[in-house]
C-alpha cells in the first residue's frame, strides 16, 4: 500500500522521503492551503526543489490546494495550480468545485485527488467528482467505518486514501464553522483552524489556560496532557457537567487496521501532521513503513502505539470512526 | 497523569553554570546568530516580520535565560538572571537538553507541549513561526561558529554525540525514541 506522508517544510519533505514515504503531501505559503500557519509551507522555488528531491529518491509529491476559493478572487488558486504543474508535482489535492474545474481544464497533466475537505462519502458524490472533473483518488472523510469503506470501494472505480495516524477533526470536515465563529478565520477559507494570532496560553502555579480570541476554551493541570487549541477540543459546561463536548484531545492510530483497510480496497494510507516537526515526520513515517511492510509480509504487527506514544495529542490514541465502538 | 520527558540537568551543573550568566555569553551568541544569518538567510526569510519579536528561552534547570531577537543580521541575544524581570513577546520554558533538541530537530515541539515538558506563553503566532523556521533550518553547531567542510562535520558529530550522552545520563529520551 502507498504511504502518503506530511511535510510542512522542505526539511520535513526530505525527512519523510528518507524515512520511506511513497508520496509526500505539502502546500504553498498562502490561503490556498488548509495548513496556512506562520513560518510553514513552501515557496514556489522550494516546491520545485522538493519535487526534484522526491523524484530523485523515487517518491511522489501531492500538492494540497485544498481550501475553498473566494468568490471573485480565484487568482491565488489558479496560480497555485500553475506553479504545482510547473514544479512537476504528481497530483494536486483539491476540494473546491471551481478549482477542480480549473485544474481539469488547464492542467490535464496533473492527477486530481479529492481532499478530505470535500467530505465526499457516498458513491454518488464520488461518481460526480470522477465523471465531471476526472478525479482519480478520494481521501476518505474520517467518519466511515472499515466496513463502510469496503462497501464504498465496491461501488466506485477511483482510488481511496484513508488516514491512519495523527490529528482528528470532528465529523464535518470542510464544513466546520467553529474556528470562524470564534476568530473569523477557518481552515476552509483561510487555511487556518484556530489561527495562532488568536491563541494565547497563560500559565499559573497549578494550571495552563488556553484562550482563543479571548474565549477560555480549556484549562489543564500541571500533570494533565494537553491538546491543540481548537474549539472542537475545548472543555465546556453542558447539563451541569464539564467535559470535552465535541471531541477529546486524542490522536488517530489505525495501525492495527492496515490489513483490514487493504482488504477493504484502500489504495493509500495517509499520515496527518503537516504542522508537526521533522522529528515527528521521520519517526511516524519510519514506524508506519515498518508496519506496512510487516502486514504485507505476513509478519507480526509492529507495536505502533507503543513506539509513537510520546508524539500523540492528549497522550491518547484511538481507532476513531473505523471501529465505531460507540454504536 | 502525563508522563513528562526527563532530562533536567543535575543541581551541581546549575550551580557550576551560574557564573556563565556574567560572562559575555550574550555577545558571543549575538555574533554567532548574525554570522548564521549571513550564511543561511532562508531561515530568517521564513520567519518574516516575526524576526523582530523577542523570545525568552528559559531553561528550567539553569539560573539564567536567553532573550533572543532573531532579526537576521541585526539579531540580538542577551543572557538574563532570574532577578531580571523581563517582558518578552514569547516565553518558552523547559529543560536545557530538551530545548537544544528543539533547535536541532531531535524533538517535536507539539509533542513536548502535549506532554507538558515545555511551557509556552505569549504570542502564539510568533512562537509557531519561530518553531517552523528553526525546524526547516536544520541547525548545526558548525553553522554558528562559521566552520565548513570536514572540520565542520567533525564538530557537529562530536557535539551531537555529547548531547546524546548528556541525554542518556539525565534520562532524557534519545533521538529515535519518544520524541
């Protein structure tokens, strides 16, 4: 199975390739990219150099241009497609209908992947994207069980890519308005969930408070694991009880499901984490490379959960919706 | 309960290192960072306007801290003892060996934050930009002392080997372990 790995910087791209990535996904330093954080991402020249490095080492580069274009301001997205094409990228990961249409018309060399941001989870939706724009791969929304993915794969004739490790979004990818409710910016339009200029941490003797644009969204004790400063992972009072109302701070780990995902027809396994350091990228990619090879060779499973325990959000791991144990 | 990384320097090291705060360490580091900026300007391009922000890097196992303004060829580094009450745009606190591991990419900053090994405060946008710029720069000791070629490789090898040994002695995770 193909291992698709994250890179937020050229150094992380090289780390991913060196650690055994089949493909690396990355994006430009602007609003076309759903990981538009300060200091992160690639200039036009860095993208061309990154593609050259990956190709020289037998890996592919998938460029994420996966935000939704603003009405009347399509130029940034069209430029990003042109630069990705010129850089020699192997595929682009898109979500927006207009961007897909532009890519299909003007950049026929580029393979089109449908971003998880498009939240296409039915055969009808996927067929529409495949028939209309020639989409060849769909990134599965993180709402489906393995059985649901198997049924979906039986009904479509494009490749599917499934997340196996890293951060989780609650169940409305591409449609989440929580960040824009609090800050005016969202991953969907400006490429940032909880933009860092709106995030503040304050430490006192016993705890750390997380504030998002003035709203206190969590407070954790000195010995309590922390998570990302997003509203979906904040703690709130509801029904007289304080709890993680939408989602716990926890990382996805579907390493134990690699064989099942393969059997379900999944083509590629995706690791989340373009905002993470190259230490994370190298370690996670190396571990999952070994895990995939072990499954393919019929050897004992690699203990991914133990090996990567020090890297996970909130100090906890979950198989997420793949098992839907809450049902 | 979170399992924090170990790696605090022994108290004797803190005691012995204290006089360093009164040496011209700040000037030496300022000179080194400016030299690095001339050799590898890409890191400072990535940092952009955040280079003019002030970053207080406070090792929890030393009695002094570093105030860094990473403004390329105009960069400044000052050493401050605990008596200095200084305001900075960003504050990062953690064991020295862990903070050095962030500089060379051994550790992942988010993981250190999740497991509470480091504390951060102040402007998160500046901190994120600084972290990402450092991450991409692939910093090596030889970059700061202006060495090139074989001798640079030897210096880097010995410094990284020394850091590995120090991490082993203090119980900090090594490169390749729970980063």
